[in-house]
C-alpha cells in the first residue's frame, strides 16, 4: 500500500508540475502573439487606417509609439488605461490630451513590465513619440517624482504640451497596487 501511495503521489506531482509548465508557456505564447498583433495594428495605423484593433474583440488600439533612444526602449501605446489594456502595453488616459496633441498626455504602464525603464530615465533624456500619422515629436525629461495617490495630488489636465508617464512605485515592491506612483514629466522640444 505504501508503494502504491508513493507512486500515485509522484504521478500527481508530475502532472501538477507539467500543468504549471504548460500554463507558463501558454501565458508567454499569448504575450508573444498579442505583441505581434499590436505591432500589425500599428503598421495598419501608419498606413492610414484608424482605430485598428489588434484582434476582433479588443476594446483598444495603438495610438502612438514611445521611445527612449538612450535606453534602446520602444513601446507602443494603446488607447485607454484599463487593467485589460495595461496587461498588453502602456495606455493613454483618454480624458487627457491625445499623445502628440497640445496639452498634457497621460500615459500609464505597469512598473514591472512595460514601464520598468522609467526608473532609468534621467533629467534631460530625450523621448520620442510617433503619432498614428507617422509624425515624430521629441520630448525632454524635465522631472521625475514620487507621489502618494491617497493625498489627492494631481497634475491638471490642461497645461503645456508634455507627456506625463505614470507607474506604480517602488519598482521592486513585492505587493502590487500600493499607494505610491512614480511620475516622469517630459516637455516637447520639437
């Protein structure tokens, strides 16, 4: 009886471990496929189409490409900043100015994936923003700060033409969704 129990337990552990590996591979495969579909939607946007969803049931679409030349980072920005959007890419807060428009554009992303690079941005760094029509704009990082969102701190929606990039803080936090936010402000230069 003891040997049969040990064999059954070993089989169950092997099946459980295999299931975890398959689940991990499935998540990676979905992320890889989603990134490819978002890139295809962006190419169609650059070719003149508007609001090109990456898959038929998506409620978001690419609106801009954000780049940090010094860090070699390029991220597509999706319309909206819901949790489902941020799972795939940084998202533009639709109540703010559209990326590249006159006013403040708020873009948020997860600290442990798409916006992890924010911690390495320095004052004076250049950020490039490509709009859906292909036009490219340059921004210069002018400020980075940490705020507690519970304190009611806000940047007004109206103001100079700038990007406001927002992610959770600290970058190495063990628990997600804490009250601190890391903010990078970048002003347009050309």
